[in-house]
């Protein structure tokens, strides 16, 4: 039996190549299997659908990104994540253009939620308030990243993070000034 991770990586590699010339919606599992020289049964043994494949790609690369560096705070983590997205922007621009159930956007938000919750644990008290804050900020991050990466003239990760920091810091400073 072939190594499962090799088969997954082959599907991922071929899928990435296909996305260079085809929109996400036009790539079928059958087309992917044909290009890999594998059957549909093999694909479905490893993945539920092509959305699951995209999520696997992000998860495996994101985990390796996390494992390769010690992040001191949330801003450092966002810097690393945005650098990764920028480096792979052609791929993520296409997968982020798909919205709805099982989409990468949905998965990305699910990945962000525990990170945001951990970051906000000292700020927010009760569970109901924490859930609101986590949802608010996770959704804001996803929306900002989608908007950034799908812009035709995408700025660098450094430019995006500098503007994001300025935006968040400016609003926070104003709220502190305006709070009695």
C-alpha cells in the first residue's frame, strides 16, 4: 500500500497546478484523479471533497508554519500567517473566492476562533460575551484577509499588516480617549 501522505501530497500538488489555469469551480474530482493517475476511490479515501483537500493543504502548511517559529504575540502570528498567504496568494485568491458551506473561508474562521479566544481570554469575562468577541474578531480577520488577497493590486503582507495595526491601534486609542 502506498504511503498515505504521499498520495495526499500528490493530490495537493496537482490541484495547485490545476488552479493556476482553471477556476476552483471548474476543477472536478474526476479531472484531478485523471491528472494524478489515480481513481476516485483513492481520492475519497483521503478527502471528503475538494474543499477538504484545500483545508488539508492549509492545515499542513499552517501547522508547519507554526512549528517553525515561536510567536511572542498575536501580531507576530498574524505577520507570519499573512506572509504565508502572500507567498501563496495566487492559490488562496482562488480558493477564497468561493464562499458558503465547506468553503475555505468557513474553515479558516474555524481555525482562527480558538486562536482569537486564547488571545482575548484576559480581556473578556463571561462565556456569552467571549463568544461574541471571538466571532466578531474572527469574522473581521477573515473578511480583511479575503478583501486583501482578492484585490487585483494586492499589497505586500508587510503593507497589509502595517495598515491593519494602524487601523486597530487608532480605533483602540480613540475608544480609550472617548471612554469616560
